[in-house]
């Protein structure tokens, strides 16, 4: 149970952690990399008005808010945002070919944590089933002894007859893992944009 809680904590932590801002890097390169990864939002400092662009902007959808920088980095932050937004506007305008820009709403971090948990759920269940099957192993070897031998722990001959239902459940979860992950990524969360 503690391992399952640890895996859930890792998923939540991965969703919450934000990379530290570096306003001394090249804003043009940052904009190009963001566009290549599917993020076409402009930048603005949280609590300040968004810089003017062509057409109205939905702040929640079209702007990525940044926390205000420390006093020593305010000037660098301002210059970075200006250069980033200028490059992003040029790239977006060129790629739109005169058509209106349609952006998906950014994925909230709380929902991203749910996505990670759903993707990781089959692996948590597999881990738990392997642990439960340890009580039905034939021989004195621990359930962790074959941890890196995927064929051995899947064989029903490795367990007593009482462990057969758990072996079937293990196979069922294993078979369903790939379709489940594809369903989560491309059906449940397909309408969301980049991470908030």
C-alpha cells in the first residue's frame, strides 16, 4: 500500500513542479521550441494586462501567465517576454495562412495529475497483484525475486491452484494496459492543449 501511495505522490508531484524560469536565454529559441511542442500561447506577467496583438485574446486560453520576477530580474523578464511574444506572433501568423487561430484550452495541473494517475493505474494494479500473488508462490523464493523476469511471474505454474484467479486478473490487466493508456491520452484528454 505504501508503494501505491508513493507512486500516486510521484504523479501528483510531477504535475505540480514547475521548471524554474530563465529570462536570460534566447527568447526566439524559446518561442520556436514552444511552438514545436504545440504551445502557441503568448506570455504575460500575472496580474498585468496582456500585450496587444491582432484580434481579441482569451486570457485563459491564449496567454500563459508568469509569476512576477524578483526585482533584479524584472528588466530581463520584460525583455524576454517582449522578444518571445514578437517571435511567437510571427510564427503563428505565418502558420495560420490567413485563417483565425484556434487554440485548445491549456490543461490544468490538477487535471494533469489525474491524467498521470490514470495512465499509471494499470502499473499500480499490476504491482499490487504481483504482491498478492507472493502468498501463492511455489517454493520459498520471495515475490520480488523474479521482479525483472516478466515471463516467470506470468506463468500459472509458478503458483498454487489458489492463486489462479489472481494470475488471470494479472493477465487481464496486462492485456488491457496499452488500450487503456491510448484511451486516456487520445480520448479522455484529447481536447486539451499544453500544460497550464
